[in-house]
């Protein structure tokens, strides 16, 4: 079961906050707490992209983001580059 935490890493309280602790069951599944799903706008059927940060010889951080956010970021980064290539 998730337990809410209020510890904040860094200054300002806007980044790297421990929101809750979750357990992984025997099938590798976990439940995202309802309040976090609501604040993130995650609904049943939504797709999430999972990204990892490597460090200390293995994965040290796991990130989840809605796929439409990832698509938007890729378009904003790659769009101008692709346009520049097509104009060349």
C-alpha cells in the first residue's frame, strides 16, 4: 500500500519530491496512488512511456510520462531540425 511522504529534495519544492511509496507484487505490477493519477491526468487506457536513468552500474531512476507529452517534446525538438533538413 502507498504511504504519503512530504520530504522534498533540493530547493523550492518543485522537483524530485517523494510523493509516495509503492509495492511491487509477484507479477511485477504496482498501483499508482489515486491522487497522483488525478493530478497527472492519467485515466484508464492511457499509455505511459517509461524512461530510466543509468548510474552506479545499473538503473537508479525510473520515470513515467504520458505518451502525448513525450510526442510533444519530440516534435518540438525534432520538428525544427527536420524542417531545416528539408529546406536545405
